[in-house]
C-alpha cells in the first residue's frame, strides 16, 4: 500500500523523503508545495485538498488544528525527546508507517503518534 504524504517543514530531511519514496509512498514536501513558512493551518488545508496525510514533529500545533476540525486525511506525528537516544531515526519512522499500513488501521481523521507504532 502506498500513502500520499505531505512532509512538514520540520520533517523534510532529504534522507527521510528518499526513504519514504523508496518505500513506495507518494511524497511531497512543504518546500515542493510552496508552503515554507506558511501557517500550519494552510499546510493542513493543502493536505485536505490534495488528499495527503501530514507527517510532522509539530505535535502541539497540529493537535490543536485536529481538535478544531478532525476532518482530514490524517496526521502522523513523530514525538521527540530531550534524551535524543530515545528519538526515532528515519528508517524507524518509515518502519512505523509500514506497521500502520500492515495493521489495516484507518488513518482518515486520525491524529497518530508514530512512536506508538514502533515494534
């Protein structure tokens, strides 16, 4: 299964984008969508209009947007910790997305912590 993803500013590292594309996902970054420095509400609006899940590390702002209007293709959040050794690397992020896909879990209208899918 391939997901349509919009990668937020804080997550658009070239290596992560390459790994996601290599895994078969249809990926566009906020840079490619001309959304750099735009408000998160516009990023989510773009994702809604283009049928893409948002992948972000900005849990606070996107959680607020999700609670205000939970109608969207889905928001995938990567939580980061002060103890950097607990943070997920790019390969693990891609694996967590694969774990969600394999489970058949519906992503539509969901705010999902990828950290919870690490196994």
